[in-house]
C-alpha cells in the first residue's frame, strides 16, 4: 500500500496558474525562494523548506492547510506537513 495521510478530504481541485511568477510571500516581501509548492486546499504558491522564508510551511500552519504539492517541472508528489509523509495522488 502506498503512503497516504488522514487529510485527503482537504484536497480541492486547484490548478496551478498557467504562469507562476514565484512564491506569493517572497514576491510580496522581496525575498528569494528555492522551489515552489502549491497548497492543495486554496492554491497558495509558497516556497519550500530549503528557502529562507519557508512560506509553504508557514501558510500550512496559519491556514490549517496541511497538504502541498510540487509545482516544479517533472515533479508530481504531494506532501502532508501534519503527517510528515510524501505520496503520489492519481490524476482525477
């Protein structure tokens, strides 16, 4: 059985915008990011934990939206901050 988490009911159909300009928080603050992640609940684009500001993690905690997915090219995974698990979700 593939890893999963207890928060799958929080996934909403949220598509990445055609053009992602960068991390929403970093763009607002003028800071830099490393990799981009998208919130599965609302579509917020945040930066990864390797980025100085860790906006994806901060958003997840502030909004109680634990699931993110990578929006990097050739990456297709979901991560749950609460359960600390990475897994694949089949496309709908």
